[in-house]
């Protein structure tokens, strides 16, 4: 059965535009303000085509909106059933609504073969960011059991995988590689574990890394989403692209006009989620993608996007977290003794490495300045960083340079 065309998929949300968004605007003053600023009456939203009249909201705009009307910018109903609140870099606050699978990842896990029989190592962070929690509730919604590993303690996690008979993994693909390597170095034989499938996200999965992983874990599939929106796409075993979810409107929008496009041209991934208590309307992820138009047969009904093709703006994703140049500048302004610097993102053994090439002011103690930089970057940006002293600044366009290769 062929997958639905992007245009037909888009039209399937017309009824939800009519039935959800006018009421959501009544309950959420921030959405009402956005519509008013665009000259759009909530009652005039009767089809997805009408959403083209609403400007795309960037992550930076959402941060500004929350600062102007804390904590959620008026985009969440006052009586919304919120059970947890998370913080992503920005800072940006994401509410988790009550419900069995509020981030909507359970369909992606089912498509990857996760069942109620699985014991799942969840290696996403259980800190301020929502990734660990969003995938835990998805596993529970599927009926599986969760080993909440988070990030770190690789040897303990390897031991737990062996002792508990972990059957599935969720987390970064680079972290899965590190876990398997650590297990082997500790004397385990991961190939003998019942670990048969992995669902990975938050960073690219180049063919070379997938090939390395599937030699040890037979099924490795990837998903795509954001902290603000949850599930936006996932692979099936057909490996024919990322199928967009049936319960959230994913659009590819022209970078100049913001209007939705349905052919194979590249554009920004823009998302609308029809939740009356916390609507997400025309949120621009900042990621580039395009509809897959090769007509590959599939058992899934939704169309496919070609995956992550880059970033619209200056932010880069490092170890699954966005790093914004303005955040780097703000942190480094607070460090005494710095004459010049640049942050460089590189890729070593399929793992992101962040380093700071640092020029220390004359008379300053280089080691003390380096310690201060590490501490402030860890506290302010939540990244560990290598400090590389240099004699003079290296020319760069902006404070962050992405030198990674995904071959």
C-alpha cells in the first residue's frame, strides 16, 4: 500500500483546524495575540490552508514570548492539566500535559517493533530537558518496562543490561556505540544479550555508524522530534525515510514565504499540534527537510520526509541539544581573562566533541581561566568542553563553528 501524498495528509487535518484552534485561541491568550498580530480571526481558521496566513514562530520568538508573559507565553491554558515542566536551553519551558503518551512517541516505538514484552534501557537524559521522560512514558504506553539509565555510568548500565536481559534501547546512537564498546572492554559479550532493537534520535545516524551498530543490535531505527513538539517522524524497517505522525501536522515550508510546499523542495519543518490546552501552531523547528517523492511502497499511511538536512539559522545540535551562538556569547562575557575564543563542534569516533579554542589575556592565569570557562559552560550551557589554548584567535564567522563530517 502506498503512503498518502503530502497534500492529502495535510488536508486530513482540516477538521481539526476548525474544531480545535478557535477554542484554543479562546483559552490561550498568547495564541489569540499571535492571530491578532497576523490579522487573522480565529473563526476564519477553517482549513490547513488558512494557517499559511499565520507567521512561523521560531524557537527564539517562543523564548521571547515566554519572557514577556511567563511562564508559557500565554500559550497554555490556565487550567491545563500539567504534571511536569521541563527546561531546554534558552531557557525555554515545556509543559508536559497529563495523559498516557503526551509526546506521542508510542506509535513510533510500535513501528520499531517495541512491545509489552520489552525491557528498555532509556539512555536519554532525565535532567531538566524532557527527552528521558518523554520516551519513558512512551515505553509505558506500549506496555514495556523501563530501565531509566539516563546519561553516564556506562559500566553500571552494561552490567544492568546483562543482569536484567535488556531487550531494547532508546537514546543517542553515539551513546549506544559507547555503551557496547564499554561492555566489551568490561568483559561482557553484547552479541549474546537479548538486545535486538534500538530506537535512536537527537543526532544524525550516518550509514557507517548504523552499519557498526546493526552488527551488534539487529534492528536500529531512528526518529526525529523536538522538546517542544515530541514525535515528528520515525523510520520503519523499510528504511524508506521518516514517516510523519498521524496526530500532529508536519509541514515543509518555504524559507522566504513561510507557505507550505508539497513537492520535493527543501524547506523548514513547521509543526502544528491540535491540543486545546496547549496548542502549538506553526512552530518552526529550525530544521531543514523535504518530502520524499520517490513513491516507495509502504505499509504506513502517512507520507515521509527525507530526514534532517541541516539548520535554518545559526544554532547547531550537539549531543542532542541545541547550542545557540548568543548563549555562547552570553556565557563567555561573564569570564574574566578571555581575549578571544571560538567554539568548535567536531565528530570523533561517531561522537560529538565540543572544544573551546581560547586566547588568554596577558597577565591572566591560563589554567584558572580555562577552569572558569569549563565551569561556566557546564553550568550555563550544560555541555562539557575541551579547552585548547591558542596563541591568537582563528578567523571564524561567529562564535560557534561546526566542523563535523557525517560520512
